[in-house]
């Protein structure tokens, strides 16, 4: 299998070096680039062959959310995983809106990092359990969308989305077609007002559809 091509964007070179070493001990990963700022990463985009980008949020110059948004406008196929320090939960919503598919704390175990890579490469998402617990503890519960509530099937699919399953994996689990899942997922996004999977996870936690 072709190794996953990874780019590391973080202003701390020691952290990048450590993460690179951990990733490259795994034969399924190859670090193909590094950047110490958002501007440096954006300058690398033309001609860059990569699958996954690990993006720090707090950097000199433009932050991780701005960098992610600009990069996806040019390269929508890239999969971004946010790297966060514990206590930076306030950045979560901004990265969700920018298009990040995964969220990891910087002290995560390498197994969690590899699981995040597998999830986003498979079309799913990944959220550090510790981060979600912290997010949930700071959220105020709100009612579900009252004028157009989710159906039982939509809620079932939303739970599976929160588990990080891709549409095809959801279809296989529920014994329905991927096209049906695609339609349900589009309806869920419309009803909840969410833009992407990461936003759906926040919605599901806030409304008690999933438990952490």
C-alpha cells in the first residue's frame, strides 16, 4: 500500500521533529513536508503532493483556521487534522468552520494519531476523546431543531457519523445503499445548519444524541 503523504505545520521545530520521528517509524506514513507558519505552508501548496496536513492553530502570522480555509480553497482534497494544546477548546469552532476533519491534543498517543490518519483517509473524521469531554463540559444544552426534528433514521446515522464512519461504512452497517446514506446525511446537515462532520459532532453532543 502506498504510504500516506503527510505535511506538518507547527511553529515549534522540536515538536515537528518528534512527530515526524513517530510517524516515520510506521511504514504507512511518510512526511513529505514541514512548515513553521501558515504563510510558509501556503507557499508550498503549488505542486505539493500530500494527503494529510497536521495543522497547529496558534502560530505567528495567520493562524491555523485561516491557513486551513485558504488551503482548502485551492486544494479541497487535502485532509486537515488540528493539533491543539489542552485548554484551547475555543479554537475548535473556528477550525470546524475552516474545514478540519480531525482534532488531536498534542500529548496524544501515537496510536491515536495513526487512528486519526486512518479515519480521515477513509472519508471519516477523528476527535480526541479528551477534547470532546472538555468541549461537552463547557457546552450549554440546547433543544433539537424544533420545527424540523431529525427522524429516527437520521439520528441513527448521526450517531454513526460521530463514531467516524464514512458513508460507505454506514451503509454497510445499516444494510442500506450508500446513496441512501448520502441523502440522509445531506438532510441532517440541512436540518441542523451544520457545514461538515466536525460541526455535526458538536451538535450531537450539545443535544444529547451521543454520549462521551
